[in-house]
C-alpha cells in the first residue's frame, strides 16, 4: 500500500511522509508497537546515525512485517 515510504525515501516531501506514516499506523492499529520499536532503536548502535525519517521508515517496515 505504501511501498514508496520504504523504497523511495527521497521521492516524497517530508510532510507527506509523516502524514502517510501516521495514517497507516492509525489504520493498522500499530502506533504503540511503532513507538516501542523506535524506543528500542534508540539504544541500538546500528541506528545511531540514521536520521529521523530513516528511523521511522525502518520502524514502520519492521512492525508491519512482524504483524502480517
């Protein structure tokens, strides 16, 4: 549905990305799991130098995969 979010981060504006991510999480009921994933990522070195948009894209993809 929103493959453009994780497959083409530079193809959309930041505002569109945040809006689409928020709406998708709301539709899927995954906001709490998404927030938990972001919190977990804050302590992991491999995510330390990712910008916020990259972190959100990663967390969104992860919670969607784990909840298919």
